C-alpha cells in the first residue's frame, strides 16, 4: 500500500504539476543568468570604451591640431592665399614656380643641404668619440654625461642663438681668444664665407643626445668579443673597427635618421644669428627661414604651404633611402 501510495502520489504529482517544483528550481537558478549576462556585456563594453577615453585627448590633438591643419595646408598649397582674402585655386603653379622661377628658393635648398650633410656626420662622429672616451670607466660618469647632454636641451633655444651671435661677432669671445695669439679676427657671422660655418659648429655642439644613446649602446656590446680579440692579439684600434662599430650600426642608423630630420627643420639659429634675413648674401638662408619669410613676412601662404609639403616629402624620401641602404651596412645581432 505504501508503495502504491507513493506511486500514486508520484503519478498525481507528475500529472497535476508535480514537475512544477522541478521547473521552478530550473527557473529559480536561471533567473540571475540574464542579469549576469547583461552585466557582463556592460563590463565588456566599458572595457572596450575605456582605452579610447584615455586616448581621447591625444586623438583630439592629432586630428584637430596636427592632421586637420596638415590637410588644410595641402589644399592651400594649390591656391594663392594671402591670409586676408579668400584662397584662389591656382593648381600646381606654386610647385612649378618653386623649381623654375625662384632662384632664392634654390639657394635656400643649397644652403640647407650643405648644413645638413656637413653638420650631421660631424655631430655623430663627435658624439661617438666622446661616448667611447666616457665608456672607459671614468669617475663621476653621471656628472659628465649630464654636462655633455645639456647642450642638446638648450642648443636650439633663442638664448643660445643670441649667445652664439655674440661669441662670433667682431668683438666676440672667439676674436678675443685669437687676439692673444696676434690674430685679428673678423665678424664670423658677417662674412658670407664663414657665417654658415658658425651654424654648423652650433649644431655639432648639440651632440649630447646622440652621445647618450651611443653610450648606452656601448654598454650592450658583449665583453667576450673583446676578450676573444685580445687572445688573438687584435689591437684596440682594429677591435673598434671590427667589433665596436659593427655592433653599434643599428644605433648609428637611429641617430642618423633623427639628426637628419632635426637638421632639415632647423630654424631658430639661422633666424636669430641673421636677424631673420638669412644674410649675409643668403649664406644662412635655411629652407625653413625662407618658408617663414614667404608665409609670415610676404603673406604668400599658398606658396609657403607648397614649400612645406616639398620639405615633408623630401625628408620622407631621405628617411626611406636611409632605411633601404641600411641593409648594406647595418648589422643586427640575429
């Protein structure tokens, strides 16, 4: 009877809703699932949005301050625009005029190329020489490193350019030192033959940044290479050319590209030393200085924009060529 009653109860419960508790339990355990799923989706959405919120200031700066003006200047390079009236579309006339009927522009290109391809190799060579000397285990290395790095921080400032003009003037420090040896100097910045040389010296003097990078790279050269060379009787001079320099070639490429780009954009020293004229006789007329004169002195903003884009593409080409040539002389420790 008990068994029958139990069976009957099971049948009854199965027939009139005995399964409800079972379904109820399933429903009870599954009810939080949608809520958890929704909260999980919200958390995932927040995690996806959060990086963009952190990037938002940079993105606003990039699109509003950098990319937007760049695209607008590219449009202006095809116009005749004087900042006061409306821009008049002239097609590629500005670009044609640059290379066919503006001898002053070509002179600025020549001066800039001389400045870049003379000062940058000298600067890198001097920086490497000093880094090798400092890598010999001097006491107070951190102090020397800070002192030599200082010119890189202030070398492009107006104050240093003014100081440079005073040093190389007719009554400047350089001529006073030469006077001790009975040499009567002239105004180095007033002579067309020497004015550009003073700016090259100024750029070489800002060797601190590449020197610090060279110094860090020298610490990464494996010591066992020098020990093996010493066992074979290799002199230090040959060890430098066959071990140190090849191991530094990736860093040399890095410094070369950075310094080339910076030298092409040099402006402040030429502007301050020449008083904004590029003189004497256009001997310090850097590309950027002539661009400034066209844009903000003559108000030929369309022409200046064309000059800026020519410089942009030229720097891009020089950089690409450097990377392409690097496969012939840069050694990576693979």
